[in-house]
């Protein structure tokens, strides 16, 4: 049974404060198979939690590469351009100072500043881009207040589908999760 936006809105209206639905698995093979089924069902706002890295999980969840390297490249190129412009402006335009007949601007003499600004802006872009893409900081998360979820760091596997997912309908999503073969489907409150 697929949830329609009308059904999803009606189910959410009946369950205020619902963060999502959580299903528990004890077996890693069943967990990975369930993750594939959730991905194939078309849910977008969901996550899988495991106490250790599971080989092939990115592919099973349909996770693609990140845009962060492009942000870092842009930050590095901005640092390089800023370093060259800064050195050129100071040595040629702002305060030209002739030393032993050497040219006002010589690239080899300015490499250390250019290198440092390139690395500095790339590093700052890395940190800020990572925080932005991950949606951090998150000061409190409803899953951390759910007592059974504490086993996610020890010996249990969990899949959670958030109530704000467009396909989420409390009844239909609960039935779908129950069909995945996990041991328990639980509601997680905000």
C-alpha cells in the first residue's frame, strides 16, 4: 500500500509530535535487505543505523558522492587568486619599492603567501561546507532520547523513516516496516 500526500497529511494530523517510525534488526543480512527495500519504496527522509560499518551500505541506501570536493576546490582557487592579487597589489600598485633592480612582482618570491592562503581558505571551506551539507550542528535529536535506540552502538541495527517524508503515512508506513522482517516497529516521539 502506498501513501498518498492526502493520506500522509491525515495520518500526521492524528499523531502530533511524531518524529518517525523505527524498526529493529538483529541480523546484518536482513538489515541490508530491508535497507534496499526502503530505498526501492521511494522514501527520502530515512536513515539506517548500525553499530559497525556495513560493507555496501552506501549502495544499498542509494547514497551518491558528495559535493564537498567542489566546494574545497572553489575555496582553494579563491585563496590562490586572493594570494596573487594581494601580493601584486601591495608590491606593484600600493607601495612599489625597487630592490636592486628586481621586478616589482616576481611569482617565486610570493609563493609562500599564495600557498598559505590557498591552504587556509580550502581548510575553512572544508569545515564550513561539511557543517552545511550535514545539517550540523544538531543540539538534540529525538532518536537519542528513545531508550531502545541506545543499543544501536552495541548490537542492534535500526531503520528510521521520518514523519516529514512525503510518502509517510503512519498506518501504511508501519505496515511496510513490519513487512521487512524486523523484530519490532516503534514510534519515536519528538
